C-alpha cells in the first residue's frame, strides 16, 4: 500500500468516516488514481444492501436480525486484505450478502470496469460521451456527466466547474455540492460530495448499484437539498 489514505476506502464507501475525514478523503480522491480505483471496486456494496427489502429477511431462514457489527466487520476485512484487494472485497461482500439475501451475490462483481460475463455489462460509445448537465435557474456551476454501465451497476464520472463571475450575486470562494441519483421507482441515492473552488474544475468518480435503465436522472445539489444541475439518464 503506497498511499497514506489507502486504509480509508472501505470506511468511506460504508459511510463510517467522520464528516471532516470524509471531506479530506474526497478532496484526496481528485488526484489519486489508486484510491479512486479502490473506491470503485467497493462502490456497489451499499447500494446492493440498501435494495434488499424487509420481505427478503422475513422470508429467509435467519433466526436473528442482521447485527450492527456486520458492516464494520466488512470494513475491517477489506482493510486486512488490501494486498489481495479484489478477492478480499468479493469474499467479504459475499458474506454480508449471504446474511441479508443469498441471491444478491450472483450479481456482484467488485473487480471494477465493465465485464463481458454478464449480459448488458458492456458500455456503448454513446455512454462514454460526456453530456452537459442542465442548470436549474441562475447558478455558478457547470458540469459534464458520463454514465458507464459496469457489472456492479453504473459508474458516474463528473467534471464540474464553479465560477462566481457567472452570476450577479455574491458567493463564497468555495462551496460544497453533492451528487444524487434518482431512480425510476422514486428512490434517491447520494453517491458523492465535493468542495468546488472558484475558477477551478473538479473531477469526481462515483458509483451506484442501480443499472442504467433504472436511473431516471442525476442531480447536483447544495447540501441543503437545492438542485442546481440536472441530467436525464
């Protein structure tokens, strides 16, 4: 492990970092390919688990509810196995998925990228062409978005520029934004956040377990929930 932030990828994906640690790690991701690749390998786990309904547990053979220690244990397991990252992550994810829903593991691939072993896993050229996001009102931000089909769901690549000169009102030199995926069945999923600095272009890579057909739109929002940019999937 060559990166000093290399032990934080699993904790970041599982949402166990403190707010200040999360912000520091997200800023680090903009310039670190190693950590970005590690996050993408694990990005499908929270979405897969969140999509497992209560009826799955009720119909299973479990005698007790899933303990609160399962996800922290997954994080520790991934950290211990970083030298065998792909195998360790897949094994830990399979353990959790087997507890929650035995059939989930058949759709899980933590290798990253698009694999040809599952139908529809490949990306078309049009998917890899960035599309501009539409502004909602008079906003100081512009962005281009790429949605790429991968075996664990959808990878999102965002290029975002913040410039206070684009609006007539006063703004701070830096603002926070969040990236949100809206699905056709009405769910919303926050998949990333970052701090935009005046005059600079930021690049964010995120992931969701929802496949391309399930995504209705992708939005850039302020932390209080106001939509500033939107794009139809």
